[in-house]
C-alpha cells in the first residue's frame, strides 16, 4: 500500500492569469517561485509546503483541458500526491497489479524540487500525479 505524505501541488487552468496571480499572491500570500516559458504557460506559486500551479489555457499544458474554465471547460488540470519514498519499479508494479495504467515516469518539478513522478487517472477520469518523496 502507498503511504501519502500530503498534497504536493494542485494545477489550476486559467484565462485570467493576472487576476489569479493577484488573488493568490497579493490576497493569500503565495509567492511566485518559478515561471516556465510562455509556450508552456506555467506559473508555480509557493503555498506553505506545497505549490499551486497556474497554467494558462493557451499554453502547452492548459490547452489539453479544453475550453477555458467555466460551464463547458475544466478548471483543474490535475493534483499531485506526495507519497512515501519508493522505487520506480515498485510503484509501477504496485499500480499494474491493481489494474491501474501508469503514465511515463519522468522528472518533474514539485514542492521538494525536481524529482520523478507519474500520472494515473481515477475512476472518474481525474488526473492524479504520484510523486515519491525525495527525503
């Protein structure tokens, strides 16, 4: 069984980047930790020991969610669970044994920095990233 240590990050899609940055940074006190290229459209905000990622709907990541947030488009891209340190093979074997299709394990940035993670889908099709702890 996997041991969840906490939420690593959530990813929100937006077509109102400035308003979202103002809300999360100026109102709630997050800080802009990392910004990727305009092509990707990813802004990572520090929220305590976790991250809130904002992705623009026109960027490479946000486009996969369809229409802009609203009645006909998804707002949440995915959420990431920080799990207890486990080997890549043990994690993949665990998921396969339970009939869960695991995405590609690759290096991604999270609340603890760069580390390996993979994506799975829950029964309703929500994307969940599993990121083994670096500690």
